[in-house]
C-alpha cells in the first residue's frame, strides 16, 4: 500500500500527538507474514527486561487435569508477609500466536513489587499449531492450580484477579466466564487492556483502522482464523463477545484505544457487562493505537493510562492506591 495513502487513511482518525512522531517510523506490521520472525522478536524483547529488586522469579511445572504438563512463571515479593497476598493470573498478548510467560515481564515485575502481590503467568499453547481450546485450557488450568496451591504460594484465594492485554485480555475474559459456570475458583477482579473480543470484525472502528503499520482489521481477521481454525465461534469460550450471559462476572476495568480496530467491540463489551449488572470502569485512551504503551512507554499518555489501570487493579484487590506500581 502506498505510504501517502496509508498516511491519509490513518489521519482520518484522531491520532494522539505523542504518537504521531512514532507513526512514520513504523514498519509494516504483519504478525502472520513471518510468524517465526515475530516470535523471535518478541522473545528477544522479553529477555531484555531487567530484574526488579525485591521480586523473586521462578518457573514451575504444573500438571493440568488432563495430565498435560505446562509451565507457569511466578513473580513473588521476597519480603516476608504476615498475611496472604493477593494474586493475578497474567495472560500475555500476541494474537494468540506469539509470546511466552515472560512476554509481559515488565508489567509482572512492576505489579509484584508495587502492589505486594504474586503474579502467575502461564505458558499457554499457541495458534495456529494449537488452536482453541488449547491456549484457553492452559490458562484455565493455571487458575485452578494457583487456587489449589494458594497456601504454598502465600496467596489469599479470595483475592485473585485475571488480567492481560489484547489476546491475553480475551483469554482472561474466557477464563472468567468458564470459572463462573464451572463453579470456581472465584475471581475477584478482571483487567482487560485493549482487548480483542469479537471475531466478526464488523464495527466502524474495525473498518476504519486499516493502516498497515498498526494493528488493523486484516491482522485481526488472520488472528481469529488461526485461533478458531474452523471452531464454531458460538460454542465454548473462544469468543467473549458471543457470550450470551455476562452476569456474575467480577468487577472489570477495560482500557480501550481510540485508534484500535477493537475500540468499538471493547466499548460494546463494557456496555454489555454493565447491562448484566457487572461493575465496570472503562477508560478510552483518545488517539491511541493498539499496543501504544509498548511503542511509547515513557509518554505522558501511556504513563497515565498504566497508572489508571494499575490503580483500579490495586483497589479491586484491596491494595490501596498503587503509587509505587505506576512509576
């Protein structure tokens, strides 16, 4: 696609001023054109994250109900605590197809240190080699294992949150739906960062965001095709936006990006949760594209957005205002 045409298309939307200098330097984004290359790049970025003093990181092998062995990465404060800590199951993003438990290492370390909490990040199987329900099953198994080992991990089982960005947010929602219907473990809070929730991609924002340097409708369609692999999207927990009953889900914070193809589906999901009686707090970040906090992490808009959802997570788990965790 011609560069001038791309620029014209993207500026039909409002783009946040802090992101505009970055936009012209971005290459074409196509996760599935070179999937192995995308996986290598994400893995290299994750390995570059520095340790955080006061947080112990370990990997454990766990056994799911079906006997499958999987890995979870656990972030725990090293300081002693007189009472059990809250916990978060953190599901990494990556279009259901890239990433590993350390893909959002920075967030996991920051939350563990700043909120004095345990973070458990599962290594879920990736599409297209392992389509739904493989990744979902792994994430759900990690929640069950965490609750069953709460005493060992020093976790307050009544204060477990689920969270993630993009595909990780979709998995968090799917696990919340499943654990509600299957009778536990209970989930205290749900954080959804620029979630991908609807395979249909038939909203105004999906059809507007077409710039090939940004996450766009084409990428979203490829993602859902790889993840579903012919599965009926109405069945099971694959597509959260298709869930018929959202009642009984935990209090939820949703961060939606204004220049994201998933903007409208995120807003619609928040409205549907509210109609179902679920307490919802929503933040629409104006002019921000998908993964804006990854592209411009030190910008004022990203720091403010991260501080807002971190504050909501802290309050949802009874951990105060989370000033340290938003630094």
